[in-house]
C-alpha cells in the first residue's frame, strides 16, 4: 500500500527532488575526485593526468542516469 503511494509522486515534485539531488551528487563527486587527484596525480605524467580527468568527467553521469530516467517517467 505504501509503495503505491510513493510511486504516485507528482512530476513536479520528482523534478524538484532531482534538481536538489543532482547538484548535491556533483558536489560530493567533485570532492572525491579532488581528493583522489591530490593523492594520485603528483606522480603521473601529463597523459595520465589527462585520462584521469577524462574518465572522472564522464563517470559522474552513470549514477545520475537512473535519477533522470525516474524524473522523466510519467506516473
């Protein structure tokens, strides 16, 4: 019974939740990347630094995709 109530969230509320969660995730992710970069990057050459930031710049979207999908889904 409670699952049915949770699943019937208004689309505007879903978008509001996503609008709050996505920037919070990005702030957390950027902090994690900065810490990892501080540890790993001083010993790497320029090409490895480039690949580190390339991968970090693409990986953040993977956890966001289900949230975006949920936000766009109709009730």
